[in-house]
C-alpha cells in the first residue's frame, strides 16, 4: 500500500509579512521535504517569461527576537494505490483549503451579454471579407498569428457564431468561413489541414513557416496534432448541427474533405500506434511523439462514426481512448501536448479534451452495443480525468494589488483555469471549450461536484470582457477595445504585467465564452432532487417544487444582478431523463428566458413528473 500526503497553507496568499513561499524537494531515496516561508524568497533567480535567467528582486524582512510568526498548515496522510486517488482526495477538500475567505461570484455581466459584445467585435475586427474568414486574432502589424486553425479558436468559433448569433450576417459569415477553409486549406499530399495563413495573407502554409531563424529548417513542415484534431472534431459537429438547426446541407465535397482528413489521422495511428505531438504536415508521419495532443481524437472518431455511418471509427475510438488513458493517466499521471508553445509541459487543455472523449464514449456506449458494465468502466475513467482537470481550476479569489487593473475592477479568480505549467497565470475558461463534458458527466453519475465545478468556470467568464463602459487597460497603458478578452489572469510576477495585469491582446478566451454561451444552460433544474444550479451570473433567490396528481410544479425566482440584460437557457431534467443520452445540439432545444438588467422574474412550469424536461 502506497502512502500519499496533501499539505497546504490554510491562510490566504498574503499576510502582513508578505506572500507565502512553498518549496518542495525530493531526495533520491524517495523521501521529500516541504518548506514554508514568509515572505517567500527566491534567493537568486526567478522564473521570467518562460526562462530562469532573471535575477530575483525578492527582499526579506527583519524580525526582533520577540517576534512571533504563524503559518497555519494542514496535512492529510492517506493510502493511495494510484495517482488518481490523490486527485480524488484533493477534490474532496477543494474549495475548503483556505477557510478564511470564501469565493464570491462576479456580478458584472451574463454570458449572453458577453457573447453579444464579442460577436460584434468579431464582425468589426476579425472578419475579412476578401478572404471570407474570421481571423484568429486582431493583429495590427504582425500577421504571423492572423489565422491559426484549431487550438486557439479558428474553425471552432464558427460553431457558436453560426448557431447563437444576434446578427444574421454573422451566421452567413460563419458558414462562408467553413466553406473557405474546407475548399482552400487542405494539404494535397496528406489531406491534413494547413495550420496558418502566410504573413502576406495570400497563401495557406504550415504552422511554423514564419520562423526563419537559422537552425529551424526542420520545423518548417511540422503541424501540431491538436490543431488537426480540433478542426476535425468541430467541423464534424458543425456539418451535423448546421443541418439540424439551420437546414443547411453541406456540399458533398465538404464531407469528402472531412472524411479524408479523418482517414489520414487514422492511417497515422495504425502506422505509428500514436498521433504524437507534431506531425509532418506533408506526409502525416509522426515527427515528435509521445504526447496527449490527440486527446480529442476519440471524440472526433465518435462523431465521424455517426456522420459517415461507419462503425470502424467507433471501434478505433475505444482503442485510442484506452491507450491515452493508460499512458497518461494510469502510467504518467499527467497529460501534455495540448498547447503548441509549451513543449511537453503538463497542461489542462489535453486533460479536458481527454475528458470530453471519455464522456463522449460513455454517452454513446449503449447505442453502440456496449454492456452496462463496460460503460461504467468508461465512466470511471472519465471521473479520474475530471479529478485531474479539477486540479487546474482555481478554487479561491486571489487578492490582487489594489492598483492593478484587476484590483480596480474587483475581478474574481475562482473558476479560472491554468492552461499549462509554462504560463504562470490562470486563464479565462477552458482552452478552448465550453466545459460541457462536466455537465454530461454529472448526468452520467449524479455527482453534483461536476456541475459545481462547471458553474465555477462558466460564471467567472463574462467579467473579463473589455467593454465600452469599462475598458480594460494593458500594463503599458493601451486600452483593450470592447469585446477583447486577454488570456492572462495573472496570479504571479512571471511577466511584465505582474499580478492583476494584462497585455494588449485579443485571445482564444473570446471563443471559449462564445462556446459557453451556446452550450451551457444558465440554470439547470434537477426536478427529482428539487435542486437548482446557476451556471451564469443569474441567481435563484427562491424555489419551490410541488408534486401532485403526477405533475411537478416548479417555481423559481431568478435575479439578474448585473447592469446588462441576460438571456438565459433553462434546462430542467429528472433523474429518469438523465439516464437517456444527451444528443449533440441539446442546447438548441432549451427554453430561453429574458431577464432585464437588475431585474427579477418568476419562472413557473408545470410538467409531468416523468417528463420534466424543457
């Protein structure tokens, strides 16, 4: 039996003597030490913008011999046969580790209001009429990052822009963006997708062709696996949902392109036994291997099996998911390869996408002929990965310096997500996804922790949108225009903005907010257990559930504490309904209610006890 320890500081991050320091050392014999200090001092060097060559400017303090310094520390010793036991135990104490301060929800804006502002920004600043696509980022002088397929949002953002738009032209542009990509961005030799537009915006090219430094020639043909898988997964979904929601039947040529891209990745898997981290974009061969960059591939295969009516893709999804789970969860205890700029650093992005794949398999298992026992095994794998992912989600509200932009605007950090260990900051949501797998895992398990975690994440998103009545300024004095969201939720001094500071940049977080506004209900009602969950800025001030003559009468008072109108999706389900698979596009069928700024409404619904789903 192996023994594990969880050790943490019970106080907030700052005391009257400065910020706490934690130092962990591991000895060759397997023993280790955890040292706590106040103030925390990096004695010689400090981590600075992904390097450790900057001299530390930390300063100590002087104490008299009568001084008393108290650091409250908790420790738990427990049996752990595997690393997932540690994640599960950590989840059990999540949110209670710092017991002097409880996190508060932001009350600035709803997801619907944030999405409307971001949509306007995408039409104003990201749409390129000549190219027929939305750019990945707003770049005034440097077009190296103008369009990046997958990962940071391109070919993902077209889903919410088409299905949850305010302006009709947005939908038309989103579909045109898909058309442009599928007809122009395919690499003829491999059938994979190009990673970028060239800096002159005149031709499609590979991920790293902009890097012309000496010695980088071998990078020129690389493509990030995650880019390919993201594009495949989201485009497969879009072809299905455009037909269901919009009545738009994609040309057969689009379906052929997606099937060829899928088959190209399948071929690589069968040849190499993995998809690795980077592929040769021209041949599809694994160039750099052994990462979890393909974590979303099993989910893409599940959607491919449905769209192409080919069970071979389903069968392979099980094989790929099993190997990814065995390699990175059971054996390694971390996932890596999600971001393309963090080498093999551990990251939350690949962890979340592995969760998405496992949940997707568990949901489709019954219709695919899996036994209930086997489905439970897949659900258990998903639970393990969810516990790992939860370790990346901030569970308290950081105290920003009062003079920082986040200090002045009273930003809340509970529910923000660290992307990877290279970037020493948290971020605005999951990169790049709504987090809907947590909702669906709740439905599979009846474990409300998944809804609580999702609520933390989604309710935090909208506050970080720069808007006309409250522009957010970068550390060097530039105003981020309305609709911009910078990815930095800086909890450290690892780069120039420092704690609570941002840079002048538009980022992938805007896509995450758009996806969340589409796919996540603002309110989830569990009619069986008479519980209401808020997954947006709105608050339920009172609720009642009355059952009589086979009917369930639900009454909820819903408050919008923000100064913007909120359009909220309502999802009402019983336990019996949660036993049914949740088909993709469920969010399109949910009732939407409008709540004025600062207003309160009463929701009254009378539904059959056996059929309480709106």
